C-alpha cells in the first residue's frame, strides 16, 4: 500500500517535471525566435544608418564644393535667364 502511494507520487512528480521541461523548451524557443527578429531589425537599422551617413557625407561634400567655388574661386551662380539647358 505504501509502495503504491510512493509509486503514484513518483509518477506525478515525473509527469510534472516532464511538463516543466516541455514548457521550458517551448519558452526558450519563443525567446530565441524573438532574438532572431530583433537581430534582423537591428541589421536593417544598421544598413539604414550607413545609408544616412553616406548621404550626409555626400551632402557635406557638395556644400564644401560650393563654399570652395564661392570663396576661393570667386564663382557666382548665374541668373536663371542666363542658364542654358541642353537636352541629352
């Protein structure tokens, strides 16, 4: 009788521990999937950041060229009516 109770208790403990292992594995996979999504988002942000830095560098370069043209070379922008557009 005592051994039957111990056997039932051991079976219940075994069942609960196996359910806890399954839940733990499921939860760890959910966390891993979430980490993968966050890393993908981070990669996208890093690409966007690089593109923005490149664009900023290009804009700074254009501004620098304009300043050099105005200050050192004493160039001025022609009037609109003096600009001739050539079609390719």
